[in-house]
C-alpha cells in the first residue's frame, strides 16, 4: 500500500504575502534533518510584463540564520506578455547542505524587480526519513 502525500512530506508557509519588490525578503529557517528533499515555491501578485521574480534557498547553522549562505542558485521567472502572476520553484536535496560545517537549516529568500509587488512562498520538505 502506498503512503499518502501527507505521510511523505510537510509544507510550511515560508514567507507570508508581503511586498517583495522594495527589498529582498527571507523567511524563517527550518530544520531539515528529518527530510531528504526541499522545494521552495514563490507565487506573486500580477507583475508588469517583463518584470522578474526570484526565489533562492539559503542554508544556515541555526534557526536564527547563523552563517547563512546560498544552498542553490537562485531561480527567476518573468511576467508574461500583458503581465500576470509569476511562479518559480527551486529544489535541493538535504545532502547538498554543507553538513560538515554544521549547516542543517534552510530558508527561502525572494525578491522582485518591481517595487511594491506582493509575493508569498512555501517550503515543501519531502521524503521523510522516519515516516
């Protein structure tokens, strides 16, 4: 019998809806030791045609964000012709964290090149080690 999706992953609100165009926004750091996969998802309100929204995964050694640095390269998406909602996703495996240096926490960082635009992000933690 196959497992339910809810038995295989957890999804957390990484960044509540807010202005991501005026300044970069970084969510809370989450411990990822009980998982094997991570996916950050960004969705924006309608952006002007050609404007870009970006999502990035950061890693840190504590829930406070100590020593934070990029886990994966940022992923960008461009608003379509006529403008519209932008969605972008970035994925990583937990074994890609710099675990030798004590990195065990992940956060999502988002930005947009259009001032005053609202965006939100989630962090999906999958392939639970102990499910």
